[in-house]
């Protein structure tokens, strides 16, 4: 019996149930992954106990000799991993990293450009219900109706018309390669700073299977828990000339004491991502998504933009005559965990949606490859084509649970994350 089971059996039982859920289901939410046992151990370490406001060598509390070593190690690894001039490893979440970046480089009321939320942008890229949309004047850019890829001509036109302080590139539900170099050229022409939010694709960038924005963007923000496979948290990178402003945007601008336990886990995750195996992992994530996309399209299911270049797929559920909400719920009943999402120019509300977002990062961490993707695609197709069929759902759920148990979950079973 673990210490937690003795100390608080109620919480321990809930954690046990979640562990079983993770082992028995197929996790296909594009923003989720399985952190390694080493990352989890660092997250649960004694650094939870320590306050360390400030930065290495300049703290506002005593007793930080080991905090300084830890944070410096995380910074050095992040810089090495992404080839960045400066790294701030303190942001506690992707939203907070973006808030710190806006605070550092724009004033309230300034114009910022970001991707239209209903077409793939993130809440923090200008939603009216988010701090971003309330404090700044966001001008959204969209995707082309035909190709469903970012309309770079429109980005340029809007940038020259509105002269934003910052242009945000990056997305939360965009299946195609983002041309950061083209964004950088437009930003230069318009006199704007380029910020790249690579939260979704950071692991692909680190693994060399998506172009990096680091050489051409002024500021890069990312979460650490998605394709990068670290702890929940975030990271901000920038050119040396912006280092001081960015650091002040994080602390004291938007947060107090850093979460050193998360920084310990980020250092571990960056160390893992620096190994050659991680490159193989990132490449497999992309290959798996491509096979999944091919199988779904062969079954007559329409994908936004006609496929994928990265770790995610956006299914147009209209092609099977159901909403995203219905698709998500039917798949959950079958043990396949996804999330509904709007698609470009969606006719349904953001709550119901016409889309379904599927991702391969977590399944790939369990060691699944192309053959497994074909089996997963077959289950998804069966459920989407008969979303009300309880028989189909029950049969698929049983098959999925047996199949899933055969692929150890890193951090839960003894398995190492798979390359
Ligand atoms: N930016 C992008 C592009 C994201 O996809 C997300 C999360 O999904 C975030 C920022 C926010 O990250 P967090 O949930 O850690 O605040």
C-alpha cells in the first residue's frame, strides 16, 4: 500500500481510477501525452516546498543554492534543444507564457494579430472572453476557404493595414506546416514583432520534423506537456536583445514564485528530448498521423485541408452526417478519447461543433506504429459510421481495452517512453 493510500484513501482511489482509465483507453487528444516516470518523479520532488522568486543568482529568498543550479540546468538544456539565445523556464502554463510575452512587448490597447479562434487559433490569441481579447485589440487572420490553409496573402494585407505591435503565429487545431519564415518576412515589412506559439508542435520542432521558428521569430512560447512530453508547464524563448523584457514579463510581470518542481521536470524532459531517440519518436508521431489520415479518407471521411503534415487531424464530421459533439461522445463510449473542435467556417456553435480533433502523440509514446494506426482507424470508422449503435460501441470498447492494455503507458507501468 502506498503512502497516499494510507494517508488519504479517498484521493488515492480516484488516482487509481484515472490510472486505469489511461491504461485502458486510447488517448487521442492532440494536446495530451504521457510523461516518463523520471518526469513524474521530478514533478513530485521536494522542490515543491521551495520559494525562489527571481532568477538564478538573483533571488528574493534564501536557501536557493540548489534552485539556482536546477533552473540554470533547465535553461541551458532548453537553449540547446531549440538553438535559442535565451530561455525562460518559469511560465507555469501556456496561457501564462503568452500573457507574459504580450505584457513584455505590447501595451494594453495595442493591436496584435492572431489566428481566428474558430479556425484553429488558441483562446489566448484574442478570444473576447480571455485576457488577450479584453486587454489588446486583436485582429484575426483566417484560412483560405478552398485550401483551408493559412491565407498568407491575407496575413500580409491585414498586417500592412493594421500595423500590429505583435503578430502571433501558431495554432491549437491546425493540421498543416506553419511557414514561420513567411510570417517573419511579413512582420518585418509591417514593423511588428513575430511571436510563435509552438505549444502543439514543440516536440516536432525539437525532433526536427517541423521547421523551427527560433531563427526567425522574436519570441517563441510553448507548453511543455504536449508533443514535448514534459510536465504541465511552459517555456519562453527569445533573441538575446529581448531577454530582459521577456524575463520581466514573466517575473514580476505575471507570476510570483516559480514552480521549481515543474522546472526540475522540465529539465528532465528537455534532457530526454535531446536524445536521438526523441527524433525517432517525433518522426513516428508524424508518420502515424499520416497513416491515420489516409485510412479515414479512404473510408470517405473528409479531413480539413485534405490531410495532415503534423501530429493532428481535423475531421469534418459533416461527412458522416453528425456533429463533433456526437462524434466525441460516441468515441468516448468506445474507449477512444478525442475532443470536438470547430472547423473553418463552421455552421455549428463552438459547443456542438462540426469537427473532431485527433492526435497521435500519446499513442506513439506507447509504441504504436503504422499497423496499430490502421486498427485504430478501423475502430474510429466503425463508431463514426454508426454513432448510435450500442452494439458497435460495446464491441469496440471491449476490443480497445484489450488492445490498449498490451501497450504499456510510460510513467504508469514500467515502460520507458517509446521512440
Ligand atoms: N497556446 C496553444 C497554441 C495551445 O494549444 C494551448 C493549450 O492548448 C495553450 C497556448 C495554453 O496552454 P495551457 O493550457 O498550459 O495554458
